[in-house]
């Protein structure tokens, strides 16, 4: 996986596979409060290589690289600790869905994040990378240890707002599919 100094992209013009899903409201997350320029200054541009996660964003979180094997219970506990309401559904022994209500009464339109449980951190990195390449620009995810969480297409602003609001940006390494490659953020949780 390509690890860039930071990531960004315009939220307009993404050409990845459309998900047909609306995200829950995250417009109350002011990105300027959680992001910095690569040099550590305020007022970053949300564009490729023009921002990083501010240290205060993940203050109090354990950001050390995970070495033990994890499973879906680790993500479920994390969401519970953060008071994030989601519904976990088992698809098979190594694949789970996390559904987030988005205000639409149609259950089929809820935001669904896919959690894959892999054999190790290298397999999780490859799974997320390959999934993002297959789905294309605007798709994003986080990985932590042997877990890879894939999220549907969103503009970079909305993906970051959702990841910050749910604190996923502190739970796992935030990765976003651009037009030409896959980009990981600096700051927050990271695995290299």
C-alpha cells in the first residue's frame, strides 16, 4: 500500500463505483478543528498531500501498532465505548457488516461498512488496498492489525467527517482511494 505523507482529494468528480448510499449527517464536524497542514500549521487544504491528522484529534487513544490478533468484537467494543450506534451483522465467520442509520426509513439504504477479519496485518493491508483499487476513487477504509474495514464511496470531506465523528480515524489507519493510487493519512493510528 502506498503511504502518502497525507491525503486529500476534491469531493467533486469522484469516478469510483457508486454506492447509492447516503451517509448519516456529519456536517457538524468542522475539519479545521481536527486537521493540520503537513508542517503542523492550522487551516489546511483538504487535498492530496496537504493535510495530516492533528494530535489532539486522537488524544487519549492508544495509537501503538496492534500486534495481537483481533476480531469483530474489538470493533464492536470500540463503537460501544465511543457511543456510536451501529448494528453488527455476521455475513460469514470472517466477514461482518456494520449498519449505520442515515435518517432514511428504508433499511436497505443504511450505510454499511464491511469488516474483513484476515490472518495478519499484511493480509489486512492487502485486502483493503485491493478493495479500494477495485471500487475506485472515493471509496475509503481503515485497517487495524488483521482487520480491514471498507466504507462506501464518499467525497473526501464527508469520509473524513464520518471517520472523525465515529473516531474510526483513531481506531485504524485511514486510507482513501484517489484517481491514481491509494493514500493513507499521517497522524491518528498508523501501521507501516
